[in-house]
C-alpha cells in the first residue's frame, strides 16, 4: 500500500493512534501489552489533550466518534 493511500485511510479511520492530540503513555502500553504471542493489534494507551481524558487506540480501527476532534499527526507534512 502506498503512503498516500495509508494516509487517506487514516483520515477516514480518525483513530486516536494517528491523532496529533494523542499523548502516548509508553509505560502503560508496554506494561499492558506483555503477551509475546500477540504481535498485532497492540492497544496504545494515552491521553487526549483536547478532551483531557485517558483514551486507548488500536491501529487501523475506525473511530467515527472522533469526528470534529481528530487531526492527523502528520498534517503539517502534507
């Protein structure tokens, strides 16, 4: 899949994982994703800086509830 296609899909998904407002909690993510048999679908933990609440995100999962809040973290690079 080309980078442009991936970017477009992420804009549709509106997942916190690719949002500029998502502040990652790397320690919590590593602590809670400790099953060596699971290689994909890691749950990412963090804070939504816009809403001020803890959030979780799994890559490539559509999150339509983020409409109006989501801003792609690489928006300035496009």
